[in-house]
């Protein structure tokens, strides 16, 4: 019982400090893609021969250095090969990282890629 009495106030205090600090004067800018660094994702041959098209939304975890750390499919095109190729291509893009109080931070952003056969 004694440990619980000490642990609960400490946890509440830490939570209050963290919440209070994050609520004070935090100005956040979103990560911005440098399109010149983005290779065009390769159209998978099987998808091309099957006339697969669609729009995919990829979530990108951007590091404080502006590099992609991880990707995830937020909204599928309905075709796994197209989704995978878009994620692979967009993961090579470089970004101006997000900032909070003028300090670069990691963040998640979303990018849409449209697959069309021309």
C-alpha cells in the first residue's frame, strides 16, 4: 500500500509536467517533401499487364534529419503490388523535417500516389 501511495502521485506529477510543457508555446511545422529527391515509383509489371490503377495513401515516418524511417499503407489502392511500389518509391524522398519550437522533430505525414496507365 505504501508503494502505491508514492507511485500514483509521482505518475500524476510526471503526467502533469509533460502535458503542461507540451501545451506551452509549442509551434509545430509539418515536414515538407523535397520533390526533386523523389524517384518515380516503378509500375509493377504484373499490375501493368493486369491494367491495375488506383490511389494509395502512404504514411511516412520522417526523422529529425529529414529521412524516412518507416512507411505504412494508410489507404490502399486495392492492389498490394501498387501499394508496395508506392511505399518503396516514396520512402526514398527527402524532407525538410517537422519542427516544434524551432527544434527538428520526427513526425508522420501522409502522401497520396495515383497509379494511372497512360
